C-alpha cells in the first residue's frame, strides 16, 4: 500500500532528528500541552487536532494517540502488517488499513508541523531558566560587591580615626611625662629648701602632697617662695593641659571605637547576608536542576519515539509493495527502525548545567571577626530616643540607656536672632548657640551682580555661594517721569526715590505669555513709597498703581492697597519682598520666601503688557536690590 507523503503542517518541511536541524525540520520537540516539562513520566497529555485535519476528526481515538509514545505502537503495528501484506499480496483490508494510515499520517503532520517545534522552544526556554538560575547565585556576589565602595570608605574612616586616637595617646603620654617632670622638679626644689620653713614634705613624690605643701608655704613667707610659686603655677598649667588632652583623647578613642564597632556589626551583617544568599540560591539551583533533568529525559525519550515513527512511516508505510516484498527487505526495514536508539536526536534536547559558582570570601570578614575593640554592650548599639543623639564618646561607653549613651540633639535648641541651626542639627549633640548654630545669611552683603536669596532668614552661611544668586536687576525706562535716581546705584538694583509721586517705570514690559514672573526688593523706607504693576497702554498716576499696590513703611509693608489691604510686619529691614504674578494672573505677596497674602484682584487680560512702577514722596526712601525672578524660591 502506498501512503501519500504528507505535504507538511504549519512547520514547513523536514529534516532528520539525528542530524543538524535544518529549516525544513519540524520533528524536534513536544509542546507543554503534550509533554509537561515537570512531569516525571512519559504518557504526558494530548495534542488536540487543529481545524483542517479531517482525517483525525473522522477517527475517534486518534487524538488520544497524538503523543509520540502513544502513536509509536500503532504505527509499528501498521508497519508490520504492511510488510506481511506486501509479501502475501493480500489487498483485502486495504481500505480499512489505508484509513488508519491516513489518520496516522495526519497525526505525523501535526507532530512535525507544530508539536516538535513547540517541544524545541520549551527546551530553549528551560535552558534559559537554567542560566538565569545560575546568574541568581552570581547576583549574590554582585550585591556583595555593590557595598565595596561604601565599606572601603568606612574602613578608611576607621583607620583614620584609629591613627588620630593613637596620635592623641602619644601626645597624652608626652604631656603627662612633661607634667610629671615639672612636678618632680618642684618637689626636688622644695626638698632642697626645707630648712627655711617649718612645712613638712614627704620624701616620696606625690602631687597631692606637693599641693598641700605649697598651701602651707603661702603662710610661711619664705625667702624663696616666689620661685616655688612660679614652678607650682607651671605644674598646674601642665596638669590642666594634660586634663584637656585626656578629654580630647577620650573623645577620639570613642570616635574610633564607635566607627569600628559599627563597621564590625555592619560587616558581619553583610557577610552573613551574602552567605545566606549564596546557600539559598545554590540549594534552589540544585532542586531546579533535578526538575529540569526530569523534563530533559522526558523530551529525549519522546524524540526517540518520533525518530522511530518517522522511520516506520517513511521506509515501510510509504514504500512500494515490490520493495517490501523483496527477499527479507520488509523485515530488514522493520528491524532497522526498531534498532534506532535516537542518540543523535537526544543531543538536540540535551541541556547544559553550569556548575554552581563557588562562594567567594567576604572581603569584610576581617572586620566582622576578632579585632582589638570589645564591642559587646557598648552604647553604639543603643538607639537613642527622638530628640537625642549618641554622646561623642558613645563608642567608648558601656550601656544601653538614654541616660548613659545619649544627650540632647541640636534640633531642639533655639538659636538667637540672626543665627540658624546648623544643617546637621538633627545628628549633632549640643544645647548652645556655639555648638548648634551659625550665622544666618540675612547679615551677609552680596557682591555686585548678586542678590540675596529670598529665604535668607532661614539659610545658614556668610558667603556669596551660600546666600546669594545671580540677579536680573530692574533697569528703569528712559521714559520714566521720575529721573531722580543714580544710574550707578540702579546697576545694583538700588533706587533712591522721591519725585513728588512721579513714577519710575521698569524698562521690561510683561506680556501675559511671560507669566509666571515676579519682582523682588527690600524696603528701606519710612513711609509713602508705593510700588505695583500698571498697564503700559492705560497708566494711572502718582502712587495709585492698580495691581498689587504695596506701600513700604517703617518695619512693615501695606499690601493690596486697593483691595484687601493688610499690614505685614518685617522681621528686619533685610527681609526681601516679592510680588509674584502667577500663570493665572493672580498676584501673591512673599516675604522672606514665604507667601503671606494674595491680592484681591488679578491682572485683567486686557491690561497686558504691564510694567513695574515705583512712586514716592519721601526723598530719603530707598528700594534696594530690585530684580526680576521667575520662581518664588528665587
């Protein structure tokens, strides 16, 4: 019987499983629906026939034979029967057998067209998962390496602190020896001159005995007491120097031991975390590998079945009767198909299992074990309550309470006017201006071309870099009715005004498309200086600027003169005032960087363009540092 050669399913053509897989080869693998990659057995599911495989639909039970192992016995039985019939010339059952052969051929088309291709894709996906699992082990080392920069820096800090402590101890010893030498000299001097007075001094040197002896001599008025007094003063000075150095060294020792113990604790945690990560991921990989090996074996055995099916179909079922009827040819072909081991086919489904990466030696192990500092029970491990910080010598203290280990932080200290808390106040111990505060920018004078930042009252510093920023100073329009100002002062944004209410116009005219924008300045005025915005095409007169009209007064400003007029006090004359037109044309008053009030009326669309205008009746008034800003924080 001649079975028609299938035209190929969705996978296209053919190639041998044992050879290099060519583009026309589809019999490479089974999909998850047929062969679960986690199943330990081989009878693993059913491929449902696709629409168009009418032969499969016509034969009940064909779908149940669509795994290679399910199909193989049926194919072999047909092949054996085919050989027997070819030799006997019996064609009586051809119709029935032809129908079975066509059904099996349709199944083969499905296997070659999509089943094996999906099996090969699953093989590749599993290989990717294996490599990914190995990378998870490597990632433990990468995470460990990510801490190198920080830990190295901390290691250097510990080494530096240890050097500083060692140097201080050497200095302490030197000053101690010098002090003892001074006291010994005084003791020798006093012993030499004992005949001149009645005060007693022990033969053995003792500082307390010498001190008591000197008190006795004060009442004796010996002829050589002045020299002894000078020597005694030198001794006391050396003792005080020694006490200062001792305190200094205690602090430096505490800093060293604190840094050391923290680094030791963190190093131990980092090394332990790596060891745990590596052990966990390695164990995961071991179990994952066992699961993958089960799936690998299942796919390999299925590929062997596919190879035998191909052999029976192509060399027996699709052969001519004359070929099979030749002397022993049919039986020989059956034996060759039975003998196929599928070794080459198995190679296509052999997974690679890299060795699990060995654990690396944690570079911080040296810090986590041993050492010359006893860290157990030290204050560095105690967490201070809110508002408290570790004492400077916490590393050298043993304890576990706030009273022993902590003191108030600068964050709870109120600085005197003109000063602000240091940026690190939350972590700095102290309760005095000296320890916790520094000068605020409000008293700093900026260099030419710069203006003080609007939030100077809350900024620490005394430099242009900390307190100032580049300014776009307002330049007056040459069409201004008032020309009574100094052009050199105007270069710094300063305007000495006073033109009987005549105005100074800004050269810049603000379009609505320019919003948001504002103008900032400092009032150095007693009264009657008004500023605000006005329409360029329809100006008002004198001090009646209609938009955000503000009057500078002594120690205060009146804002929104024509609306919800309110007086806002100035903390000091250095407070910067900002009139800011928002994008929606509303106007806000900022004082020292903080919004204080919104004007009742927004600038009408029809009023644009507008400019900034200054009017004053007081010849002594000054508007300082008038400059444009684009953001309120500027």
